[in-house]
């Protein structure tokens, strides 16, 4: 199954990618940065343990086949974040957080590997690397604040593409909606969330969530969820609209 012919890249992601490539200093840097591939490969191999478990490697290969990208190397990292990351430039690798692996939620993990493969197909790692380089490496060409704003806007918009890829590859809207909250909402609360069309109580449950304790307590206990809250409904709405559009076309 190939998903390259599906409309998995979100229009906002496409538009901002084109806008970035029209900014000459950014386009020039992207064209000449491939020489950093060897540096990246050394950095990841020296600093992160490589994953050799056959089950995980097969899950990665399945995801890469679906989006027609070459199988890559898996690394494990210790972080409090649950996101699966792609890193590198022309030869990206996939980095899996130990907290996600420890939960052993195979459906979510496979879905996030699908999203990672889709990110490689959409060339997200190149733009992620560009953004990282301008934030961390001295001596790079100076770009104006407008160009930086486009990069940060793209960084948020790319998540719509990852959500679409997750949905198209799994064919499971409920799992896709759950994935938006996974690792952000505390798991003891997430298990009580419902995402099916007959009992979709997302907004009601969010209201109840904020009534449980005062804002200061919530901020102290689940700061990540509090900060991401404003972004969740947008992602949620975007993927629901996408699924409805596809259903109407069938």
C-alpha cells in the first residue's frame, strides 16, 4: 500500500514550504547543507542507542513502505516528550522516546511511525534541521524576523500533515483523535475520553477537566497540557473535517 498518491500533505504545510523556498537565504542554505549529513550521522550514532528489536524495526519498515521512503535507522532517546522525531537531512533517522516505548501502546506507536515516514516523504526533516541550525549554530546567514516567523509558522502547520498521515495509514479516526491528546492529557484522564461519532464529548470533557482544580494547580501538575490546550481544538477540528471530506468523496 502506497499513500503517496493520497492528499496527506496539508495545504497550509504546502503553502508555507513553498514560501520558505522562495526566501533566497533559506533556499541557498538548504541547497548546500547536505554536507552536514555525515556530521548528523556521527552525532546520533555516538549519542543515542540504536534500536535493534525486530518488532520495532518491522513496524518502521511497514511505515516506510507505505510512504515509499527508504527504511532508516531507529534510535532511542530519554525525554519526557512522547513525540516520535525525525532528524537529519538527506538521510533522516527516526528517534523514539523511551517513555513511549515503555507504555507499549502498539497502535499509537505504529501510527506515529507512519507519521514519521510521511514526514520524511514530505521532507520535513530538512526544514526542522534548518530551524534547529538557525537557533543553535553560530555564523549562519542572518535572516530577518519575517523569515523566522514563516519557519515557526511552518513548524506548527506540519502537525496537520502528521495527523493526516496517521489517519490515512491507520484508517481509524478515533485512534487519530486519541493520538492528538496522547502524551499531553494525563493518561488516567485520557482513558475516559470518547472519540466516536455517537459519543464525542471532547469539549464537554475539557470543561470538566478545568473544573476539577483551580488553574494554578492544573498549571503545576500538567503544564504541558495547559500550554498546548489552545492548539488541540484546531488539530482536532482539522482532522475531523479531513475525514468528513474523504467520506463525502467515497
